[in-house]
C-alpha cells in the first residue's frame, strides 16, 4: 500500500485540458504538494503533443500484457503490482538487448 511519503515525492503532474481549473490544481497541491501543468493544444487537428505522447506510449506498452488488457483486478493494489511487474519485464528485456550488443 502506498504511503503519504510516496505522494509527497511528486513535483509536477501533467494533465489533459479536461483537468484544467483552479479547484483541481488546489486539491492536488493540498494532497501531495505537486504542481499541475495542463498540456494544451496549440493547433487545430491532429498534433502530436510530446508530453501526452509519453503517457500514450506507456499505456500501449502496458496493454501488451494480457492481464492488463482488461481491468480484472478487484483491489487497486493488485493492479499496481501488475503494472510494476509489466514495467520491470519491459526494463529487463531492454537491458538484455543492450547486453547482447556489447
């Protein structure tokens, strides 16, 4: 289970335009002391937003794992554990690829 200290390590949270507003930013500041930065579109139509792309790419990596493709877990702690396991697996695969090159 996450502790209050884990939330206090957050410094900046990027959010979509749906989360803009002073109330949301104020509550996040009160709960974990992080600053909220809204990633806004500057042009009409499809534009790749660099910060948004980081999140979308990570979701794509996670969805490659069968257990994370649907929300099967009853407890949020189990979902968090599955996400951590998936990311550890991804990092180990990449470290293995680097070792083969060297």
